[in-house]
């Protein structure tokens, strides 16, 4: 498996906390796969901590077509969203959202104090997260007649492929999931079966 085929993400959710001069920074890390997922979770957290002053966040999704965003949510520019995003980068994570909710304690922390607080809260939450590797995959659709079933299923078994969908009505069709780096090799292997089409 090539390095290009896998990426680091987190499993589920995790939390972190940082306190300074009465201010409380509550960090949440959530596995998300789309920008819509991220926005939905941000809304949930804002509702949960509706009495908090700031909900700063950063996310990075889609390792093949990278999309990232960060927000200072009213804090001085560059003091919250960017330090959170930098923690995502330094952990080399994708498909992850970090939200740090701040309860103001009455004492201003200054620019460097805010940067340190948001960075530390995000770092704490990420250190509590379960980091996992995921594999980039592609799907292949195979169309063939019944007599070819054994040949097709032999390859599926030998290559330990995941069958996503099967349809054995008039003709047979299978949708399988393959590792990105093996797609070309498997297409060639299946296309050697006379009468089978791969799409």
C-alpha cells in the first residue's frame, strides 16, 4: 500500500480543556467527512454551549481534494482559528473538525495569550483522540453473464475485495471497492475474463 493511498484521521470524538486567568477553553474534536458535516457539528456545539462568548474552529476534509477552513469567531484576527488549524496540520490529519469554545473569565489574555490558549486546548483534545489510518478507495462495476460467476468470484476472494452491491437478475453485476493504487491492476485482471465488462 503506497503512502498516497492512506491518510490519518480520528475515530469518533475527543475533548480537551485549557484554563487561564478565569477563562475556560473547551475543545472538541470530531470526525467529519464533508464541509456540511462540519457546519452541522459547529451548530450543535454552539447550541450546547449557547452561553459561551466564542466558538472558534478549524477543519480539514477530503484528502484528495483538500478543503479547509478556520474561524476566529470574534477573537482578534489570527489568534484562534489559525492556531487550531495548525494543530490539525502538525498532526497530519484529514476529515477532522476542532471546535474550541471559550468562556471569558474577565481578564484579557492578549494576542500571544490567546494563541497559546487556543493552540493548547486544540492540542489537548487531539492528544486524547484515537488516531487511525484510512485507505483511499475506488469502485469498479463488473457486468457479466452467469457462466463467468466462478471466475469473477475467485478474483474477488483472492484479492480480498469488498463487494458493495450485487445484482444477479437477468445478467450479473457487481460493484466492488478497491484500494486506489490497485485499481488499474484489478481492471486489467478482470478485463482478461472474456465477456466481462468493467466500468
